[in-house]
C-alpha cells in the first residue's frame, strides 16, 4: 500500500499527526434524519459555508485582534518561510531535487542542484517547476504531491521523463501529468491522469501502471482504486489493459515496477484493510504469483532479498517467529517454496523496530529502545554483521534514508530533538557522517531541559512520556502545560525540533509534554494492538494517566493543563473532552474524527475499520463508548475548546469538527471553531495559512492556561 495511504500526517509542527487513509463520500441522501447537524456534512454547500465563515469571523474576532497575536503570526510565518531551513533533497539522476516554499513562493518551487553545490552554505538552485506561476497561469490552487522519474539518465546526467502529481487545494485526490526534466516543459500529449485518488507509475518509457477512478464501480468502499491497469503511450486511458481487479470491500489496489538494475520486477498490491495486504509478483506473461507470507506482515523486496516484518507470530519451516521480528530470505528461494530465514531483529520488552531501510548492499535497522533511537547497519555479504550507530542527540530522534538505493550505500542521516535543531549529514556506513546542513535555532532553548518519565495507567501498564520544561521550574502546579498525543495506527511519537512549538509555547515559559500511549508503535505491534477496537479505552486511560502524573508531580494543575491532538489524535482529544473534562483547562481538537457512528460512511472512513470497528454491526456496542459526538452531554461542564479543520480535507471529513462545534455552540459551551478553506488534511496549503491557524491555536491556549 502506498505510504501516503498508510500514514495520516499533519505537517507544520514537530508534533507530527499521523494519518489515517482516504475515502468514500457519503451521499447527502445517506445522512441520518435524527442528526440535527447532518446538513454540515455538505462540504461546500452554501448554508454550511455561510456557517463556516461566520465561525471563522467569530474566532478571529476573539483571538486575532491583539498585538501579541500579530507578532506570533509574524514569527511563525517567518519560521516557515525561513531560507535557513534545511532543504530536503531527493537524488534523481546526477542532480538533487528539493521542493521549497517561502514568502516569495507560497505555492512552492521544485528545484535542483548538484551535490557539490548542495555542500555549500548557500547552494545555487535551478528552478524546474514554479507552482505559483503555474497556478496563476492555469487559475488553479495547485499543491505539490511529488514526482516519479524514470531511468535511464539523459546524456547530461538528468532523467528525462517524470510523472508529477498535483492537488487542488491540498486534497488527497490529485492529477498526474508527464513532465520533461531536460526541456523543463510539460510533455505534449504525454501521460495524464484526471483528478482522483490513485496514481501512475512507470513501467518503461512508453508504459505505465495506472490505478485510479475508471468510472462507476471502479473504486473500493473506502474510496481508493479497485482496479490496476497497464497503459500504453498514445492510447486512450479507457483502452488500458486490466492487470488486477480487487473486490469492492478491499481497501486499495495498486501496481508498480521495481527498477533496481538486474532485479527488475513487477508487483501488484492488494490492501485488504489497514495492516493486512497481499503482494503478488507479476510475471512476464501477466500471471500473478502470491508472496506467500502473512497478510499482516510488511513485505519488502530489494535486489536478491525479501524482508518480512511480522505484526503477528508466524510459524514457517517448522519454526515460530515472534510478532515484531524482521526476517530476511533469498527472494527466488522463497518464491520456489523454501522457508529459510535469517532473523535480523527480535523485539524485547523495551525495544521495537521502528523501520528498516535498504541501501544498495546494506540493510539499516532503526530501533526504538524505550522510545529512543539507535541504528544498526547490517552487511549481507559479511553474514549480516551489524555495525551500531547511536548518534549524538541524547533524548532525540535519528532518521535515516537511502540517497540512491539502486546505486550506492550512501545514507541521509538526520538528528533532531525537542531543543536540538535538526541536522542533516551524508553518511557512508563505515565512515564518519559528513555534516551538510543544520537548521537554525528558531527559539531560545537555553532555559529548558528534556526529560522522560513514566506514568501508570489504570491497568498497571507503564506509559512513557517526554517532558520539556524550564530548568528552574517550581513544583507548585502553576506552569502552563501543553500535553500532546496521538495513540493510533502503530505510529510512534518521537522527539523532534519545531520552531512553531518553541516560539509559540516553550519560549514564553510553557511546559510541553508528549504521551507515548498505547495504539501507537512505540513498543511495536503489541503496543498498537493493545488499544484496537474494543480495547480503545486503554489509549484514553493511558493519556489520562499521563495528565494525572503531570499534576501529581506538581508540574501543573487542571486549570493550567491544556491538551492537543489531530486526526486520530483529534478523536483522542474528543474523548478527553467528553470523558475526562475534569482533568483539563483547555482542549485543542484538530482535523478530528468525532462522529464514530457515521465515520465509515464519510470519505476515507471505511478504510479505518481495522482500527476502530464497524459501527453498522454489533461493534457499535463498544464504538459508542468512544464516539465523542454521541457522548456529548449538554448538561455537563466542559473546558474551553478550540476545534479546527479544513474544507479541502478529503481524508477526514470536515463534518466531524463542524457538527461537534455546532452541537457545543447550541448547548452554550465555551467553544470556538475555525476552518481553512484549503489545505487538505493539515493546517493550510500555504505557509501564511498555516501561520494564521497556529497563531490562533497558541493565542487560545495562552488565553485559557496562562497565569
């Protein structure tokens, strides 16, 4: 399954909000007649949008009218626009490409340079695509969704053919257009995929795999492609040859080619549900051979190897392998029926495999040990000998990815922490990493310190959390404290530098905490599976336990404790609001799921039933226990609340946030609402939009939690 579908991520802050997936749109005739606010599910209807604009004006009038707000918005926008940020690059041919936004380029530039230039403090960049100019010329609000470029190199070191994905306003649905990297022009009569959820992927210069909306019946109940086809250049999309057709209740069907020289292979992926997929090798004659591994395993082919990361115990070849283990096998031997594996990682009580990365001839393991990173580089040619790497970040995060997994073992290494600006190094295993870029300090962190603590949940489980506090903090319970959480989809919350959190919260003396609750991936599959479906309450009990631990330590008190989370974390916040209102002084709920009776009928909701359950079955008996929209009680007192979302979010329906806010307003609760009209599943499509929304967020928190 494509990574974009696997993870829901809310950008613009160090608090990455992991993501859900993408979508079936509920027809207005499918709305429940008993829901007084069902009309707000009409995303762009005149009546709902009038309500949205009224609420935006009301929230701006309350929070955006002070000099302090104006200064904070300016500071955040300056951080987002800073030319001193690290330009993240992708190697394509002999050049290094970066997508960049700043004050002069609100939509962004896709640009390139050489490694020699990139090593310089101020590289010279060549613009390839100017999205602001393109948007103006085409009267569109394009948002960059990436590019897939085809080997081989042109004579000047460039790849020539690229498939560029562009989204209107930041929605998950996008278009794909062919672009010539040599001429820097859109390819006349090139491949073009109309707007839909799905994608194109190169087979060769004249063929692509296409999985998209082919018309009625071609999408799954989750709103993803159900059919993958092979499409030849110069022929109409309607004549593309079917490769695989899934079932309507599958989640996502896709096809792709692995272009690794000497190991070119074609694959079809059938995603059955979150955490369950089938992978097929497509032979030259078009027949499919299943990679006969557990549906729940993460499967990765690279060169001669097949790697399987297990989510459940698996017995094969007379041996049982534990959940969380990583197995490696010879790909061809596995396909011939042999079940001989090298176990390259086995979890312990404190460790889990966060991810693994292939380079040309090595396998890199990124391991979490009590939510702290360490890396190991494994060499298959030396009997999988491991070389450990610990980094220099302390309580922080190490990230690694291949520079060009087909051609070298070079790696990009990032090191970051809550108070430590991110650095980027070029690393050849066996040598010392070469520092290339360092993010500037966007706030004064000299007065703060980072700690890790453990709270005890209701059932006795130890729950880790990170705490960023002033060094001289008095244990008097008066510190304004912001607690962040997510707790879902096997996503780990690890430390990372954010100028926005630093400038908006820490620099003014606020305390910041991040809870590593069950439902996440901090301790591997077991930590995630402990809070699935009927066990969802454990994630909420964990978060409440962390909140109570902060109070018990006299870091803060109820009146000064605020909480924030988005997407699945927005569902977490909704449950904190409705089930634990006595614990908090303020609640920020971002791009949330809240109406769990309706969620599977709205946009991508059907794809998340492996996480939450199916509300149209007996599962509703437990789902209703964590559905904030239904749990809301007009007779109860609730802490001040700020809900926000975006109109163009076609992943988590904006109706969730709209309806909850309307329900609270009707009951005369202390709530404000804001909705960006573009931006997708995030805070906005441009830095300016994001800065305004984050400034509103921190203005609200300081208003409610400040001394």
